[in-house]
C-alpha cells in the first residue's frame, strides 16, 4: 500500500513528464547513501543542541554571560564564509549540469579555499580564546562550545577531503552533464555542514 | 534544475540576514522579540539554503520536507526553551 502511495527511498532519481511541454525532466538529487549520512549527522547535531539547551536552562547566568565572552567577529566571518562556500559549490553543480567541466572545477577550488579560510578563522578564534584565558575546562558553557564547534570543524575537514576527491575526479573527466552523482552528493554533504553552522552561530554566539 | 539568478540572490540575502543577526550579539540578554526575530531569520536562511542552493525546491517532496523540518521543528524548540527556561528546567529535572 505504502509503495503505491509513495516511491521507495532508493528511488531518488525521479523522472517526471512535464505536463505542459510533454518533455522529460531528470531530477537527480544525490545518492541514497549520502542522504542517510546527512540525516544521521543532522540527528547527531540536533542531540547536541538539545543538550546545550537543557544545560542553558539549568545554568541561566553562566550561559547568558557566555556569548559575550566569545569572539563574535570570528563566528560571523565563519558564517559568511560557509554561506559563500555553499554558493560556490552550488555553482559547481550548476556548471557540471551544463557540461562546463572547467568552470565546475574552478568553483570547487573556490569552495575548498573557503573551507581553508574557515579553518584558519576557527584556529584564530581558539587562539584568541586561549589568550583570553578560556579553554575547554573553563566552565560548562565553554565545554559545550568547544564540543560543538570542534565537532563541526571535524565535519568541515571531512567535507573538504570529499570535495578534494571529487575535484580531482572532475579533473580526470569522471563527471559530465549526464553523470555527476558523486559531485552532487559531495555538494549536498557540504550544504549540510553549512546548515548546521546556520544554527550553531545564533545558538552559541547570539542567544 | 538550478536557477542561477536564485542561487545568487539567495546568497546575497543570506549574507544580509547574517549581518543583521550579528548586530544582536552586542546584547548580553536579548529580549523575547529579539529571540523570535533571530529564530525566524535562521528559518528563512535554512529555507533559502535548502530550496535554492541545495536545489531541493522541485525535488522529491519527502526529501525536501525532511530537510525543512530540521529548521521548522528545531528552531521553535530552541526559541521556546530560551523564552521559558523555568518550564524547561522543570521538564528536564530528574
């Protein structure tokens, strides 16, 4: 019954005839494996957010003073950079869909550059905290701050390794306008990293 | 299919929303209206990312809604737990 009402999760490549033109449009949205990975990662971060909120409710004074001691400039710059990196990777996917391999590789390198910049700013932020006398053992707010941001940093590094791999594969003609599932899956994973940071930034630095 | 105009305008809009949100970081204890505003801004940013940058607007509805639900469920939870800390404390005290 459920198979009649909705397509199976494995059928993520949808071929729908357009009603007006009668032409067929292929909507490729990455592999099933990457969607499972994305949902698993999002669930993991959602649990971290809930732990943070519960700790915040039980330690209101500590957590309301916490954001004021963080380097908001670094947090804001990293938000702008990650959003820009999502723009770059979306352009890389657009380019490969149009068969513009060279342009796609250029956008992928720009995405990687944004990832390196993010890591550099995060390193500066941790150094700034250290100089101000804050570290993972300072208090519960800082423990959770380091746990969340360092975990996110590890995901950024993993995303960068994946993007480097697909960039090299694109360089060796592995992707085309008709076949680019690997590149698109890597791009979706990168967008997921941005999604999580979009929530981390207000949660840690503002609220 | 990705729409190039949408990608660019979404990127610019998301950058603008981030800069607006950052101005609230100056306040050590944001008001309830500020918390509501920041949560709505975050939901809008998530929506733009999912629909235009990830290009899920015209994709399989189930996938799109599962992604959107992350923002539509999590952000109200964040907002309510921050606005009503006493209730959160009572609910999470063993």
